[in-house]
C-alpha cells in the first residue's frame, strides 16, 4: 500500500510540475497568426471556451447594463461561431451585425501553457479601446478569467466578421444618362455649348424683286 500511495503522490507532483515548466519554456501561440510565432486553430479546445469566457468577463466589467453583442476574429469558421454563441447564450450574447456599435470584439487570443490572454475591443465613452482578459487554469480544470487589464489605447471600430451573415448583392450598374454621345449627334446636351464643328451655319435669305407686273393699288370713288 505504501508503494501505491507513493506513486500516486509522485503522479500528482508531476501533474503540478508540468504546467509550470510549460509556462517557463513554451512560446506564446496566437490567433490570428503572427509572423514568427506559433499559431493554433480557434476551433480546437479550449479556444472556443476561452473566447466565450473572455467576452463574458469583459462585458461584465465594461458593459454597464448594455446587451452583449460579440465579434470574433476574421477567418473563424461558422462552426466555431456557433459554439461560442451557444456558450454565451446564458449571457444573452448575440453575434455582431453590420451597423452595431456597442460590441465586444476579440482581436487576438494567446496561449502559453495553462495561461491565456484575450485582447477585446469595446466602446468606452464614445471611443473604441483595447483591454486584455487574463485567464488561467489548474491541471485538468477549465480556464477561468482572473482579471481585466485596460490599456486606454484608442483603436479602430470593429467590423462584423460572422461568416454566416448574408452576402451583400453586387453593386448594380449605373443607369444610362439618356445623352447620345455618339459622333453622329448634331446637338449638344442641355447645359453644354455646342462646338463650332457641330453647328451648321445657314446663310441669310436674299429677297429679290419679282419679275412680273406689279398689281395697281385699288382706288376709291372720285371726290365730288
């Protein structure tokens, strides 16, 4: 029994030690990918759970009673969007649509061992600002949000990235103006001055005397 108990203690010690070693040695893995760094798929666990918890936590700290409207980075699959939406259902979370202003938009997710960081853009006093949600987990336990770090750095407004949104129709061709621009046109368009080549100058007509006899004027009755 003593040997078995000792092995269990050793296994527990290793379970606690491995995450600590991974923090010190492993590099950050990021999404969206960053040149020169490792990356990961946002659809693989625990990424969807971490994104949902970061959004909910940032909303709780900065929302001030506003509805939760969330946005994920570009190139996240529709299935991952659906998973995050389900996880935020208890918070009343809905995906961002074009025109939404009060949103909580994830810009980047980073993992290193048992810690994670999620950059979230939110609207604060009329200015979009960046904040980072710091998360961690214990061995064999899910991630939990620890604290929110505000950067007070103005950023660009987020754009709705949900791939499930309907595609906008192509822009229709502009209607014809009705102005005949062909070379055969003789007249200039209204409001334009005709060029000298397009105006036909007519000579004034000359009135010539008639060659026939002139009718005599009609005389009245003779005076008495």
